[in-house]
C-alpha cells in the first residue's frame, strides 16, 4: 500500500492486516456490523480476536484456555461497543467453529484463499444468541458479562446481560446521555440558537419580530447539528 493510500485509510479497517489480505464481501461486512457505510468501519469498532482461531482448532469449553480468552475478549468488545470481529480460519476447521459458536453467528465474509476462509461476526449478536441459548451458554455469558459498566454499552447488550443474570454496573439514563457526544453537540447548538436571536431586539432600526427569528433558529438547529455530525464523522 502506498504512503498516500495509507494516509487516506488511516485508522480504518484496512489497518488490520487480514482486511488487506482477503477479498471481502462488503455487503456482508456492513450487514453484520450494522454500520451505515464501509467508511464507518474503523479500528475502534473492528477487531481480530485470537480466541476464534483457538476455538476452531480445539473446540469450545467454558473452562479451557480458549474459553477464558473468549470470555475476556467478548467482555472487552461489548464494553467498548466493538461492532465487528474478523478472522482467518483454516477452511477444514470452520465447521468446528460454527458448531461451537453457532452457525447463525459465524459468517463467511470473503473469498477463501490458501486454505483459509475469512469470517466475520458481531460480538453483540453472539451475546444475544447465547443469552437465549442453552443453560451452558447462558452460564458462560453470566460470567463473561460480570462487571459490565452500562455507562458505555449498547442498550441491547445491557438487556442481554440482565437476561442472563450477570452482575453488571447499572447507570442512569441521564448519566448515559451526558456521555453521549451527539447529545452534547445537540445541546450546545440548541443553547446557542436560543441565545443568539435575543440580541437582535437591541439592534437599532430592527422592525422584524425577534420571536420569528428565534423560531427559525430553533427549527433549523436540529438538521444543522445532524449535518455537522455527519460531516465530521464521515
């Protein structure tokens, strides 16, 4: 990859080596991760966990080294709202991984090459599937999600963790909103829009209705803020 291309794709999914190695199905990746566009797939929400390779090679047991690794990696992914896990699995070991984690959870997400198949899954989907799964799967998730701080987790992950009886750290909805960058951005722009129309009343020779001007500012503040967020995030 050239220096220019590396700069353009900085901190994107292409910073992960296997993302550059295989020919991936973009539609499948977007569908699994739940993002709006491929450009949203950054290294903050995409990971390559080592536990998947170990489970494919050895099978799954909650008390095995691979089981413990999966527990820690899944807890961390859910806590940080990781949207996508990708991995390269030996093609002949893929059935074992499907049997261990669930055929509906593991997706072939690209063209096999050199005896390996690129796969993808959503950590949240794995949590939700096992939260409705067998007693062993629910017990595994109860341990894996213990200590989960709901301040930064998705609402679906919080509900699934509650469903399995995990001991999680509950936070109020107001506290969660105060940590949401989008909510803060909307509040700042709304306050600014509310305040900037007031000085117009004191402008000499102003003959309009300041309340109409204030209403225009308030109505346009929401789409204006949405546009700024999309521009910066995109």
